[in-house]
C-alpha cells in the first residue's frame, strides 16, 4: 500500500483544517499521513489537533507564508519515507478514493510528474473550480478547459498546468525538483513548481475521476486585499522572469506594464485607491526579482490582521 504524506498549512481556519484532515484519514487504498503546520494563528490550538493520532503537527513562530509552511510540513514527513507527497490546501475535502486514483496514475505513468484531481466548488460540486488547463505564456495565465462537472473528460488527459490547491507528486521527484520557494510566500508557487517538474522531462496529468471539494477561502483577505494584490502581482513577474524564454518574456512584459497602468486608473474608480501603491511596490520588487520580503503593514494593517 502506497504511503502518502500530505502537506497542509493553516492560518485562522481551524474548522476547515479539521474537516480536511478527517476526510484525508478516511482515504481508502493508501496510507495517508497528514502534516499540518499552523502559521501562528491567534489563540490556542484546538483540542482536536492533539486527539488526532495520525496527524503530525507543528506551530510556526510566525506567519511564514504558504510556501515555507509547506516546506516545514515536508520536513516533518521525511523520517517516514513516504512514496508520494500530496500538496493540498487546508480549505478542501477529499473523497475516499481521491488520493488512490492519483497514486495509481503516477504508478502506471513514470513519464508523469504531477497528477491533479478535478477541484470542485464545495458549495456547488457540479461546478469546476480548477481542473488543469492551457498555459498562456504572454499572460502568465492558465486558461481552464472545464467549467462544469459534466464537461470533464472520461479519463486522464495531459494538461499544461495544475493548481497548487491539490497536486500529487512522487516524493523523490519533488526532492529532485526542489521544494517550494519560501521567498514567494503565496501565489504562483504552483507555477514555479510545475515549471521545474516539466524541466525534468515529466508531464502533468488531470485525473478527472479523482475529485476534491474546495471551500474557496479568503485567508489572504480576499482577491482585492493588499496582500493578494502585492503577492500575485510581484510573483507573476518573478516566476515569468525565471522560466519564460525571451521570445515569450517580451510580450509578457508589455502585457504586465499595460495591466499595471490600467489598474492604476481602475482601482481608484472602484473605491480602492490604496491598492495602487501596493501594486506598484509589487511591480518594482518583481522587476528587481526581490522575494523573501513582506512589506511592513501588508499582513498586519492598522485596521486588523489579514495574514
């Protein structure tokens, strides 16, 4: 039976994390070992964490971000010699056969490096949140192929990219590719990883019968929060500069600058002028490839902690 380590990072979402862990421990056909890292959530650790015997748990002394949290969880699992590593958002729930189907696919396809499930909205499981897609380099964007459950293909299909919300890799190949970049903190860390997996000559596959329910969260304060704006805009440029060849990078830079200028006008019109400054700071940091920096006031604004 395959042994699968699961990387989970929590920040102020204890109930979602509990539901996720419970669903993982109900998995069939594989031995699942969840490793949960809490990024210094306010308040005490809930009692269920200590009562869950199969759960590995560590609490980070600070909010180190999703990437560093995943790496910490990976290190926790190393003494257990897992066959596979499942990178999973904590605001998800899996079905009993979700992980087995992904592991079976990787076992049968040595040319595939990432097996991805179909990720469905938990509140509308007939709708697809992410199921792989086609990568558009000049936008650094993954276009989804499927919008409804009924649109999914009947069997596994190759895709350009998979969401870091849920992806299974062989543990040895993840080590060889390198863990997630802690300097990215959050967002585009999945692009950064599958670019490296592809450079190893391995493919990415959607396994549509393997499914995950996603409780789409607002752990970063929502898509229009300063943190989300800063990290997405910065990391988009950083990851593009790492992997896009020059023929693709030039159109991307032109597109990136055009988007930045457009949103400079749009954000004030939407009543969010404060986002302009964060976006331009992100642009400057991205163009200078500055990572590992969390600007003061980004995660802990005076109006409350966003993290």
